[in-house]
């Protein structure tokens, strides 16, 4: 049953991956609510000469997109970089419309993604502790239909104007507060994911992540994000074309949700689910260490042979 007259605008950020962009858009077009939703596409400009052809291909494609209530393409005249583009685009659209659904160009969605996002936005819009709604969940078994985890996330998400206002762009300010409250270990899921290091790297210019600042901003406010028990999003960007991806990995691969499930639950962090996520992060860390060890062994053997 449709419960909304006006659906949240969708904002898609694209750059130089025509194949990925097409997969992302085509999956969105299959959503029942696509034809009733406005789509804004932010296309970043070329950073270097090697991207000219692919940026041009992306722009040619996005100018032809249909299947939505309205499509607005914003072509940057200079290269903003992902973080600045996202921060500016999200701020502009959410301030105008009051809420927003955000995607990047490597996220394939379930046909129920927009329904999940819109219904959850409506359901929790007056809950001050709910920072956002997230469409992706890691390949973890035996999770409840929906649950809350402290912080926020970045692979297919939505939020409201008043919640986005708490976003702090100054990474050093966030780190100072995190350290003064001695919350680094908790923020890092008991030391199993390097969120604090990611924030330090952002401060030092080693990454330009908006997402780590969004996560820490909400974490420090003791806010939570709603997750599905089964993912409405698949990330297809873990390959050689990813801007921030170094190696081909499949540890984040999931089976996309094929039905719509959403029931209102109490707004509090699910400690059991947090533990399950913590264990998943630990398994990734062990897996990556094993891969590195195996790679070193193979290289040593190769050198011995030759």
C-alpha cells in the first residue's frame, strides 16, 4: 500500500564508470516508485586526461535516462572530488526537499529499495535519535528483519534535513571529541574496523572520505541508523575501476532482498546485531591478513624459482 504523496528525491553521484552507472540506473528503474520519484544526477568533471573518454560516455548516457518522474543532471564544470561533490549535493537537495535518498555509481538496488527507503523515512521521521536509513547490510546470517546500529553508513542511504545538519566536515574536531571521550575502540567495533584510522587519514589528506565524517558525526551524537536484515543493495564497485579500490574482493557480496519487509521497532541499538557485525569485521581482518601472507609466500617462491 502506498502511504506517501511525495516521495524522497534520489541523488546519484557519478564520475567515470559508464558500465557501473548503467547497472545502477537500470536497477533503480525497475523499482515501482521510480516513475514517481525525482532523480538528480551529479556528474563530476574530469580530474586528469585519462578520464576524458569515460566521463564523456557517462554524461552521454545520463542525458538519455528516463523512467523517473523527472531527471535533473548537474554537470560539474571542474573536478570537485567525490567528498566535496557529495557534501554539496546532499546539502543542496535535502535542504530543498526535507529528505533524500543517496546513491553512488556502483550500487545495484533491489526492486524494493525505494519502497524500503521511503516507508522507513516516513516511519522514523519524527524520531530524533534516528540519523538515517541504510540499504546495504553485510553478508551476515540470522539477522532480524530490521535493526538499529549506532552511527551511519554510505552504501545506499537516506536521511532528513534536520539530521544532515549534524554532519561535521572538520575531521580534526571530530577526532578531538572522539579521543577526549575515549570512544575510539567502540567506534572501531571493539578494534575490528579501522574507522578511527580512516578519520586520521582524512585529516592528514590520505583519503578524502565524506563517509567517515558522517559516521563519526552521528556516532558522537549517539544516533542510530536503521539496517535491513537482508540487503537491498549490492556494491559492484570492488574491482579495478573503483576510485578508492585497490584489490578485487568479494567479501561484501550479498544476495539482494527480493521482498519488502518493514515493521516499526524500538529506537535503540541492537547489541546482538552489533556483535555480529563486529565478528564479521574480525573475519575480514583475518581474511585480508591471510591473503597478504599467501601473496608474500607466492612471491618468495617465485623469486626462488627464478
